C-alpha cells in the first residue's frame, strides 16, 4: 500500500513541454480528434479501418502506445466564461438570461460530461534530450498518419496533462483556476499536490477516493470475432469512465521467429500424439480438434505477418469507472460486463490489483498489469476508438447538440479559414430560425455589426427587439438611402470618388441592360467627379444625390449625356424616386435589416445593386476599424438570377474573409442554386454548412457535392425542424437544435404566425 496519496501517482518528474518521467521511461500525450465512424457507410467504414490498420502498422516498435478515451466532467467555470452571456445593462439582459438558461439546460441534459481521446507514447531513453528527439519524430509521424484518417492530434503541455488528472481525481474541483505549476513550485509544493485527492484507499475489488468509489476492470477473454463498435458501446454504457488500450508493437523479424517456433512446437505435439496412437495400433485416429485449430491459427498468423503486411502486437484493454456509492458502482460494473458479454468477450475485475490497474489505465505512460494478449493488426483495429466527430471550438457559438453523443456543439466561424456559410433546407425546416439564433448570440455577446437582407420580412421582430434598424425598400417607402453617400473610409483605396464613379457606371449599365460604351462611361465619370467637387473638400454637409447627378448630366454638351439623364429621370423625378433622397435612416446602427419584400420589378435590379453596395462598403469601413461584420442573405437564390448581384456575391465570398466579414447564404432552392457555377463554387468555398431537411432531388445533389454517406443522409430526410447535418471544415456532424418555446426570444425568431 502507498504511504500517501502522492505515492500512488507513479510519475517522478515532469517537464515544461509536457514530457513526464516514470522510472526509465519518458512519456508524452497528444489530444486526438475523432472521426465520423459511427455514421459512415459500410464501404467507408472498411476504408477507415484499413487506414487505421496502416496507422497501427506505423507505430514505432521502440515505444509503447496507450490510446485513452475519457468521459470527463465539463469545467463549470470555463463553461460560464466561454458560453454564458454577461450582463451589459443595455436593456437586453433579459434576453441574455433566457439564452443562459437555455445553455444550462442543454449542458445538464448531457450530465455536464464531454468525451476526449488521447494518445500517450512512452519510450525508454537515457536522457530527456534523447526523449525529446524521439518524441519530435514520433509526433510528426502521428500527425501525418492520423491526418489520413481526418483525425487531428495536438500536443498536450504539462498543465493540460495535470488538468486531465485533476479532473479525474478531484472532479468536484473542476471550477478551480487554471493550473500554474510554477506558482506551486515557488510555494514549495510537489506537482502531485495539484492533482491528487485528499484521501485514497485501495480495497480488494475497488478503491475509495474522497468520498467516491471506483473500480478497475480489464478485458480478460477476447472473442474470435469482435465488432468494431465494442469500445464505443463500452464508453456509452457508463458516463464516469476512462478506457485505455495499451499497444506494444513487435518488430516483424522477432514476431516471425516467435510464430515459427510456435508452429514447430505445435507440429512436435502433433507428431508425438500420432506416434503414441501408432504404438497403440490406432492408425486411423484423426488429429484432435484443439491441435488442428492451433496449427491453423498459427499458420494463418504467420501468413498475416509475411503475406498480408500485418504486424504482431501485444494489447491490453483496461477500464476505470467511478460512482458516488458502492451500490451505483456495482450497477455500473454489471452494465459494462453485460455490454461486453453480448459480444462474446469477457470483462473481469482486477482483484488486489486496483492500484496497479489504476496506474495502467490513466494516461501516465506506464503499464503495471501483465495481462497482454497477442493479436495481429486487424484484431487490434477491432478495438476501434473512433465514434463520431465533435465540434467544440474555444469561444464558439452554440449550434445544438450532437445527435449521437448528445454533447454540445460549439463552433467559432471566426477561426475557420473561410468563415462564410450556407444554411440549406426545405420550407419549414428551420433555416431562418437557426440564422436568427446565431444573430441573437452575436448581438448579445459581441460588438460586431450585423447586416440582414430580408426578402420575406421575417427578421423585423428580432432586429427591432435587439435595437436594430429596419430599412424598407419600396416605391412608397419613407425609408431613404442615398446611393451617393460618401465618406473618407469609403472603399479600399485613397480615392473614394473613383470607386463611387465605378458604382454609378454599374448602375447605369444595369438600367441600360448592359449596353454601354466607353463614351457613356467617360461622361458618367466626369459628372460624378463634378458633383463631388465641393463635398470632398470637407466631407461635411449633405452629399450629392442621384437628382444632383442628373442635373449635372443635363449641363453637359454631349447629346449622349442628355440620354443618360433621361434614363435616370424615372428614378429621380418620376414615380420610382425612392433612391433620389438624402439618407434618413440610422445607417450607423450596428444591426441593420434591409426589407426588400415590396421592391417591385422595376426597382429590384437597381435596389439590389444599391443595397449590396451599402453592405460592401459597411464591411470595408468596419475592416478599417478592426470590427467584424456578419452578413445574412435570405433566399440567396434570388441573387443568382441577376448578373450583377451574382457577380457581387461571387466577389464578396472571396474577399469577405480578409475584410473580417462572415457571410451567410440561406435558401431552400438548392438544385436551382447548384445549376449556377457561381453558386457551386461558393458552396465549395464555404467551410460552414448547415443541411436541414432536404427534398429528394436536393439530397442527391448534396450527397454528390459533399460525399455524404447513406447513413448521414438519413439525418436530412423527412426530419423535423431544427435537425440535420452540420459541416465544419471536414467534419460532418448530425445535430439537434431545439430552442425553448417559453421564451421571448423564441417569439421573435419563430416564423409560425400562431407562435408569435
């Protein structure tokens, strides 16, 4: 028995870079990302298992490998800091309270648990410098080989490894501040004091730890055929569990020699048995089944090593689970044993070896249990640690819960290489609701600007509730935007007039159905410069309007100038003069909604161009201020029908990233959009996609474009609102997003008339 709880931790020395020493062994741990194994097609699963076998074959023979799956408790302090919205005293704190209550409820439904996977490598070296050199090489190989599986690996530092142990030994203290090992050292504390429990006692078949109890089990009997989901079933059956798979790769030459000796021993036993039967004149006796089976298995194993490019490995599976009392512990043990027994395996409790078992299962990089089983690569791959990908970005936005693991989905679009997004689904699938939910989180938690293009008048209640400005584009509207508004920050270059001149040329070209020659452009450029001549000296007072531009055109001598002025007359002096006035809305508001529902056919083309110019230049202004802009375009398919708006979207999708903007396209007409090369390119260049319930033709198009398996397609076929697939980078995760209906925010976000 250890004399103290610190003595039960086998680590002797730790280093700043995350390397730990135990005896003559040095160890390092990597955090490993998951892959979508559970929802992959059978063909994809076979491919993944083959790639996993290749990874196992690449493991270094001079090292021991421990793959650990840890169901750990959420750090409540970090949860509040990163997710919970803080009060600001701006009149919106009631909505923040509703949002926080919703997040707390979602976290409670997962029992405040989350799952992490680790790889711990241990090597025997004479010095720390030799160990560092070995880990640098091994780490590079790990990253390369796991990347083929689309799994990521991240080195864990000493503080992170200690946090992992503290969460296990002291789960009630997960609200503590971050571990500062140097601070503990300055105060003369041992590093083990940071993580060890106050008391610990090992019994015959369990251990006690600070009022809790735990038990270590190991896989005693291995079935001749193991299902590839056995490990995931074990980790799902009990919440408070840590499972480790120890793997010791054997050099192929040594393995072949060992199996050849085994075959020789089997043949010797068979020969001896046959000789004995002959001595008894039993010449027709057949070889016993056990001996024949042993011969076949060893010969097949040798073929695996020499002909099938497999390797020989020693493996050990250990499990530790904890509970509040012995009764619950026994019930959990029975659940684990039953989960394995149904797969013809056998779990057994480690009796009088609980301490050694605990030191083996925890990711120290040591192994104190000698119950190794000889397996080939294919058999080890059946102990597959992968299940389903999780999306848990630091500082991310809540997008629902994982439909398989039930863990919270947290994603930060700001951290993506391209934060642009699409939300796709049939009418009633929850597209606009999810967009509004994201908008609400951004508005309540950040100072970012939000711009919304609303062709169906769905966003007005939420925008007004959040203090935003709704601008109605219509012939009879009293909301005016002056398309010739100009500020020093307009555009990217040093000459904002040049950019505004280019915009007016596009406006005239649009009015003239694209039939514009160089002469007309020269006249327009000259007149634009003339009308801005006085204004740009101070940028004070009222900027010119389209009406001023038309009058300037009439002053020109060229007959073509008179024709251009005539084409503008309808939009300056005529019945469609809504864009010829000075701006009378709050364009400085951080939340602006462009209501285009009543934009008639005559105004639609020019109105879209003016609106998009306003959006682009707001994005440019915010870029210079170092401010983020979120742009939402509902029914985006409408913009692909117009050459100018489609061109704007294509350029914006490419440029918004460097401008600090995040654009979101929302549509139900997926097939129509995919017929546009522009839209298809935009889809491919967006790292964030929400796929909700889809029509049959759309499902086929999306499956082809994003390589979605039949199993995954089931999550976007005939599903209820708020359910679907979330694609982030290369991750494709099924999700469920249900917002509480008894909240004011829900009333602002729902589009169902009876629920408003």
